């Protein structure tokens, strides 16, 4: 029942989203995503990246540190476990790494629309990611 409620909330939330495109076949797992919006604020750096692997591992990079952990999914729910570990280099410039990693831990659902991955908690979009294409 909880999963159905999350899916319905996600659908209604994204129905009028300005970032909405057409549904696509971009897979959630195995795609490298980069963060474009965090807690309602644009993120200019392409360093904030994450990949959800088929084996239940999540890995990526924040401002300058690499991280890894585990996740589970069922339908459109997403649980990134609290066991995320990361390197501890000092990052220069804009650093929202702590906020990014906390957002990943807080997410309870996701939806993919076009080339965008929306990470959701309690019906609110915490982060928007796009398919990463190296420039």
C-alpha cells in the first residue's frame, strides 16, 4: 500500500513539473547520473555523480570525494542505506557534498522522466539528476 501511495504521489508531483519531458527507456540501474538540482537550488558542477548498479551497489563522486554503499528498490521506492562511505579529501570551491550524500540517504522514491531522474522523499523532490554525458 505504501508503495502505491508513493507512486501516486510521485506521478501527481511530476505531472506539472517544469522539467517534465516524455517518458523514456533510460534505465535507473547502470546509468551514470549527474546532479543538476539539490533541494531546489541549481548545481553547476558535474562532479556530483552517482550510479546505481545491478548488484545493489551505489557509487559516485561528490564535490571531490568518491563514495560507495548499497541500495534497494521495489517498484518506485528507493532506499540508500546509511552505510555510505567516502574518501576524505579537502575539496576546494563550491562544496555541497555533505548535503548531496544526505539527500541520497533521505530519498524514499524515484521517478525517471525523459533523461531526468527525480529523487523524492515524502512526495517532495529533493534532487534532480540527468544522464551524465562527458563533455
